[in-house]
C-alpha cells in the first residue's frame, strides 16, 4: 500500500525591514542584502518599495519580497505575520525603521498627526519587536530599532518626536538586557541628521542642521548593521553626534531645554 506523506518544510529565516521605501530604510535593505540576508521590505508605498527591490537585484542579490502596510493602522502587524506564515517565512532579524516627526509647538500642531507619530514610532515598533521574539531566538537573530540622537534630549519644537525616540532608546536598551539570555541581539541605532525625505515630511527647511552632524544613509546603515551583529546596545554614528549624546548627562535639564528651544527658534522657517 502506498500513500503520500506531506512533509512540513522548515521555514526560511528572513530579515524584515519596515520603512524600507527610501532613505535609511533603503540603505539598510542594501546593507543586509550585501551580507546575504533574505529580505522582506515593508512600507506604505508599493512603487518605491519595488524600486528599492530592483536596486537590490541590480547589485546581484536575490529579490526581496515586498509588502505594503501602514503600520500606524491597527491590524497591520497581524497581516504581516499572516503573510509571512503563508509564505513559510520566519523573522530572524527585525529592523524597525518606519517613523516620522513634525516640527512646531505641540499645542499648535494637529493632534491627530501627533498621535500617528506615537502610533508609528512607539506602538508599532513595540508590537513588532515583541511579536517575533520566539522566531528570532530560534534563529539567533535580533532587532535593530532605529531611534535618533533626539532620543537623548528633550525637544521643544519637536516634543512628540523626541519623546517617542526617547521611548525607543529606553525600550531597546531594556530588551537588549532581557533577551540576552535567549541569544537575541537588540541594538538601538541613533543617527543624527541624515538627508532623507524625513526632513521634508517633518516640515524642516533646508539647512536646518549644521553640516558637521550630518551623515549619509549608507554610513548610518553600515554602522547600524555592524553594531547589531556585534550586539552593541547603542550605536550613534559620527563623533560629533556621540559628543552631543553625552551632553545631557552633564548639563542640567533646564539648560538643555533652553539650548534646544533657542536652536529651534533660530531654525524656524
């Protein structure tokens, strides 16, 4: 008597990158692909995602899978997980890069937009980080959470953005400690200014940041990848940015608030 036995194949480990349609996200896609990772790219804009995937292929790497999703909307993470399971894919590395900010006094900016900043920068990042811990532990992978230099200091003039990035930094450092025993790496990547679409969406005028703090998306991606693989808790690309990240430890909080407030007023359009 003969019969057919369906054998379950082992799920393929992948790197899931959010906010991958441009800027740091696209550079991270290229960096992970260069090191042999199979990619799943997530963002709201499918044409831009496909352009990034085409660029990865043009450099001689396998084509990433693309998924369109607005992570600020409820149920987005459920749908991503379901699509991965249907394709027999498991998250080995997670890169939480999706996020945005708004420039202006918090009381004057639209409340709904600021709550969307919280949903995307903090809630969605937390949900994805916790959702795939088991598969990351199985595959000895990790999480790269893209925070910001803004997470080290208060941010009058960008209050909600700074607050969400402070959350990302604190949350990532705690996860780094908690998941160490399970073999899961967790790194907070805290770049300073990077010339991307972020500035235009935030409402920042040209020349908003001093050039000495700026770094390319490619350099940020390279240092972020290296830091994650080395299981560094925090990565701040650029020596000027590392000094700036230390200042809040030594200056009174009131001084930092005054410095940041004067800086933003001087850069207001």
